[in-house]
């Protein structure tokens, strides 16, 4: 009985951390795991759409962008960077308080 256990232990594979993993290049690994990458693709697309695409709007708040006449990307990246000019205009114009009063009224008294 004891010899059978010794034989089993010697034939069993070593623990996962101790195994010799053959070194292969990236393309063969990608080819082997292509179905897993295919399953991961919808999550990557959703993450891009909802995390990175809105960054255009964040950048648009700091430039002097006006739509119309030409390609969106040409106008978007060639416009003048104005920094906080539009924010200071919004807060000092007086419309900010009107907009916030209407917003609070709709939020709490509806």
C-alpha cells in the first residue's frame, strides 16, 4: 500500500506554482486564448464607451469650440485653449443662481 502511494505521488503533477511553464511568444498565447479575448471584447467596448468617450466633453469645457463647418476632429483639436474662461463667465454672469434655484425647486418641490 505504501509503495502504491509513493508511485502515485511521483507520477502526479507538481503544484501549480512549481510547474515548468514553457515560454512562448505573445502571438501563440493570443491564438490559444482567442475565445477568452472574444468574451472579454464586449466589456472592453462598454468600458471605452462609458469611460473614455466622455473625456471629449471634459476637454470641450476648456476650449473655445464652436460647431459647424468642417470635420469634428479638425475643429476640436485646432481650437484655442481658454482654460477656465467659460467657467468664470458662467459663475459671474448671474445665470448660475437662476439655474441653480430652478434646479433645486424642481428637485425638492416636485
